[in-house]
């Protein structure tokens, strides 16, 4: 056959070399003389356009499989499928939402190799920066960067247009713990939501992540009277999962206020029948079924706490009644750590192990904040120790 045209069975195809690859595209219709002649003319036009630098693959072959598999959206789908198996459900849901809301509508239909660095910068500055935080923009750019890396595994000469794009983040907000006087107001303000207040007292005096306290079961309580418990799971976005890291699975001897909250809960939920729950393992794929009796339940519904129920339906209102400035329930954890630091005598390694942090440096960097109203009078303490 003529150069650039071949017939296979009853199918006519044109072939040409584009961007270093040999491409073959079938034409509609059977291998008649008329269609073969049309293929010859098309092959001549394509080769001319390639030499002139005006070739548009999509114009000639809009339904091409090769074209489809070169679109950015195709590789975005592949990347999301990989991440679905790698990430926890809550993490994957977050990145998928950003990919579908921001990335796909703008870039999904574009040929990956046609996405331009300057065009990408313009999109970030003119579209995203108007209504998104720098943290969210950074996450969106990361999605595109990782997708381009996947694209490059099949296209070795591919250029990554995200190279050189840097999104700067503001400094992390310091923990904003409750003072001792605020703790007193919170715990002494009357409420009908007894279980919710017990959960808060427990969190303030033991320092778990709120998600860990909400997933605590009586099966994890080793001794009610002595207050010995074990954290083994958390509830995140409505799903029960094992703790964040192996280090986060830990045994605690509770301080008196946390122990008292636990004992009060035993009278409320300790003898309820166990309910079946699905627990996602650390590989984010394995799911185990367990029968559990949760320690803390919603006072009104008698059901577990999911999502932000405690924040939206109890916490904000309770802080207003107590006359305490609003902070999220997660500040209970910050409060416990800061209170331990403010004592000046609790070893840092004990605090780090107790709350399940990986390093002492992390405690110092993130939580090393003294609450001035609660901290010891250090000069007086030094004078006493030195007998001055």
C-alpha cells in the first residue's frame, strides 16, 4: 500500500509518526477504493501538517483511543483509583472532592502535554486564589503534580507544568487551650446532655483525640474502678477505623476527673447490649466486624457520635451558656497537654507517649506553650529549690 496507508482485513488505517511515536488510526467505512484513496489524501495532509507544526490530533481523530488516553482526565482517573486503595476513606474523600470540584472541570478534557505552565499559574492566581485558602490551593496543585508524574511514566519526555509553582502557607496557628478557670465554667454549667459533658471532662483530663474518645468501647476498659483503658480505634467521617498509627494504640491510667467521668458513664452505658460495627484496618482495605458497647453515646438519640454532631448540637451552645470563648472540641487535647507542660514537672517523654505523638520535638514545637494564668511562678520555685 501507499506510504501512510494500510489495509487490515476490511479496515483502512492511516499511520504516521507524531512526537516520536508511530500512530495508527482506523477510518470509518470498509476498505473500498474510494475510502483507500481518501486515506491516501488524509495521510498526505497529516504529514504536511506535522512538518508545518499545525497538526491537531483531535480535529482529525476526535474519537481516537490514543487521544482519550492522552487527556489529563484519563490520568486523573488512574491516579484517583490508586489513591483509593492507598488512603484512608476520610483522606481519599477529601482529595477526590478537590479533584472533581476544581481540577477536572478545568483540565480534565485537556491533552496532558498541552497544559501550559503559564496558563496553570494564571488559573491559580485568577480563579483559585479568589475564594480558596493557600492550604487548599497547595493540595490542588499537589493533585495535579502527582497526576503529571503518573502521566510521565508512560510519556518519558513529558514536561510537568507544575514545576516551579510554589504555594506558601501561613504559619500554623498555635494551640488555643482552655484555662483552668474556663475549664471550671465548662464543667459546672448545668446541662441535660450529661454524656456529652462527661465526654468533654474525659477529654480535658486525658487528652485523646475527640475521634478516639467517641470510639472508646467498654471492651477497651481494662479496669473501671482504677481507670485503666486502652485506645484502639477512632471514628472519622462516620467510619470506625483503627488508630492513626501503632503508637496511637496505647494504655492509659486515667487522672481522677477522667476516671470519674468514665465511672459515671458506666452507670449510663456500661450494661447496654453490644452492637455490630465495621472497623477499617490500617491498610484502609481490610474491614473487621466487632461487637462493641460504646462508652459515650448521644444523650438524645442514644446513638454513636458521627461527624461533627457534638460540636454542632452541644458544644457551641454549652460554651455560650458557660460564658467561654468558642474553640473547637479538639482544643480539649491541647488543653491537657498544655496543662501538663505548665506544671513544669511532667517529663516530656511521658506526655509524648501518653497522647500518642511520635517525637518529643513535636510536643515542644506544637504544644510548648505555657498558659500564663496557670503556669507556676518560676522565679519563686527556683528560690525555694536553691533555698535563697
